[in-house]
C-alpha cells in the first residue's frame, strides 16, 4: 500500500513535531494534524512562527517550510480521518485521576474515543498507528473496537513508540537512534502495514536503524526505555545525597563511572529531580501492570525510582528552608526556571512545581522567571487559589532576584550562566543564597562575588 495521505490525531508535543518532520522528509505525502482544541490548532496556524504552541529548537523553520504545502493543521477531525490511508494516534494518556488504578494506570479514555471516532468515520481500509505511550496490550483493545464496527472496513494496528526527548525533538526525529515498529507479524496484511510505515521512515532513516517487532514487544520497549532512563537519574541522585554527606563531588563520580563503556556517560546528571510527561507516568504504568499480574517484587523495584525522585525534590526545598535559618515565611525565593528541562516550554511534572508547593506551604514568596513558560501555565500548575498572593511570575530575571533571600535554579537554561551575577548579588538581601538544583553555575565565581552556594551533590 502506497501511503499518500496521513492524518495525525493530537497536535501536541509528540504529534506536532513528528508530523512536521514527516511532512518535510516526504513531500509527496499530505500530512494533516487534527485536534479538538481549536486554540491549539489556531496557534499551529499562526502566521508568526514564534507563536507555535510547542517551543522546540528548529521546529518553527520546518513548520514554516511545509505548512499549507503538504502539512495542515485543522479541527476537521472526521474529514481528515476519512481521507487518510494511515492514521497516527498522538493524544495524551495521562495517569488516571479517578477510579481503579487511580494515580497509577494510564487513562485510556482519549485513546478509546479516537478509536471510536475512526470506527465511525472510516469508509475504506486504514492503518492505525499508536504513537502515544500506552500500556502493553492497548493495541488489541483498539483493534477490538475497530473490528466491531460492522462496516466491513479492515484495520491494521501498528505500534510506533516515540523516543523523542523534548528540547531536542527535531534532532531526535531527524537522526533517531532507532525507529521501532510493532505489528501483526503473523499475517500478510500485518507485514504489509509494517512495510508501509518502514517505507515512510526510509526516506531519511537508514534500514538498520528501523526495527520491526511484534506489537507487544514494541509497546513494552517504550515503557522499558523510559524506566531505565529514569532509573539512571534516580540512581545518580541517590549518590548525590551520599556525596553531600561525605564530601565527594557527584559530577566527578558521574564522569568516572560514565567512562566505563558498559555504563556510558548519558543520563548521569544529578538534578533536583526528573520531570516531563513520560518518566513518572510510564513507570507508574509499569508498576500497575506488574501489580495486576501479582508481581509485587517487580512493582516495588520500579516504584522505588519514583520514590527516590520525590525524595530528591522534597530534599531540595527542605534544604532551602533549613539553610535560611529554618524559616522562609515572608521571605522571597527567586525561581530561575520552571520548565521540566531546558529548551522546552513544557512544565508537565516539572520538579519546580513540587519545590514551589513546598515553599509556598511554608509561606515563602515565590517569584518565577522562565524564558519560555507563560505565567498562566505557572499558576495553572500550582492550582491553589490561596497561593495567589505568594506566587508571582515576572518576565525579567533581575526583577525576580531583586530583594530575594535566595535564588533557586530549577531548569538548566543556558542563559542563566551568562547573567550579570554581580548585579544580581547587589540587588539581593544578604546573605545571598544560591541553590543550584541543576549544577550549571560556576560556584567558585559566585562565592568570590559573595554568594553562599549550595550545589546538588557537592559536599
Ligand atoms: C523522555 C525520553 O528521553 C524520551 O525518549 C521519551 O520519548 C519521552 O521521555 P523527555 O521527558 O522529553 O524524554 O526528556 P529527557 O531528556 O528524557 O529528560 C527527562 C527528565 O530527566 C528531565 O526533567 C531532565 O532534566 C531529567 N534528567 C535527564 C536529569 O535530571 N539528569 C539527566 O542526566 C538526564
Ligand atoms: P503529547 O505530549 O503526548 O503530545 P499533548 O497533551 O501535548 O500530549 O497533546 C495531545 C493532544 O491531543 C492535545 O492537544 C489534545 O487536545 C488532543 N486530543 C485528545 N483527544 C483528542 C481527540 N479525541 N481528537 C483530537 N484531538 C485530541
């Protein structure tokens, strides 16, 4: 089957960048991204490319070069589904906030709604590709919904998990370590569907980097990859606590172990904790799956990765309180950074949120500066009307630092390193504290200016 028309349901952090890259690399394919959120679609269609709803380095150029040529953003979901040969599902799958599996299992209601919509609208055979992160065996649920439409339309379900990391999404999409495609390897139709998707990626990814597996291996590989990556961060964060007690330097330890080719250097940067929409959600999912099979030891093993991460976030705010003479009530704490990592405007599960909640709970004034996150988002993340008086968001880091007792670095934005730290010091109350939760600042330089510095994992 030659694919000439693709539809993607969900114009978020995954769907938007992924489809932009497919459109750029496959000029003969018409790519339509649909979403029920009309504000989001309007932002994707904004003439000023700086207003795209997702900030990713390089994304604006790609969207600018393909939009309205072979890349379209629209709210006309049914029309796009009907016209497409291949439909990607890239809707959100947050952790359930109600009922069975609350706080753990993935909420699949958006996925199911998509499947039902496809079933309702489709008039000819379609390949449906799961892009959202899903628990193992979701593909079979989608298939069951689609196969029971009674319309005679035939569907093939593929799993094609996304491994892009925010902030480097375009680079990751253009040069992926691997592309994983899971499908029904036991039938001719299943193999043909996989071949069709392999052909799309072959436009820019070499054959040896495109892996094909059965659907369940593909689904589980995504959860496993995220669990392993998060586990590395929690492992180095666990060592950061020991470093602080013993006088070792966690960056030196990370470098020393990272040079062991069996361990490797990546994902060993100790921090205030990991955030993002995937790590916690996927591990909780894994824990839930393990528990549902009665595998309690496996569940406990992975759950510890999250407990360590919570500990790291709380430890950071506790340290601010204890260092500021055991009280932050009425004191201004300046937050540099709110996004869960640099080069993104995404704040989902950002450690800044928990650290801010803890400090607000202690009646501190928290003032936030982030180069890309909008103030409405910060207030939404805190979601507590009682904090309105205590929480402020400003567009200028120097204003945020003015008369602050302490600065807390929550995101590793490069520009923080280039600030005029003497000017910041002069405007702060003394002693002026810096709590570097990302280990990016030159503490020797800051200490020479007069700052009192705390850096994660430094004794
Ligand atoms: C992750 C996976 O990397 C990606 O493959 C998957 O598709 C989605 O989930 P993402 O959450 O966008 O991507 O970013 P990632 O770079 O993995 O960072 C996650 C969190 O871990 C961030 O908060 C980051 O600051 C933190 N982190 C990462 C560390 O604290 N230390 C590190 O060494 C690496
Ligand atoms: P991700 O990081 O997985 O891309 P986002 O929340 O950024 O998650 O994006 C998911 C998008 O999917 C949202 O913009 C949401 O409005 C959209 N969406 C959810 N359900 C549907 C649906 N049934 N039809 C169309 N769009 C949907």
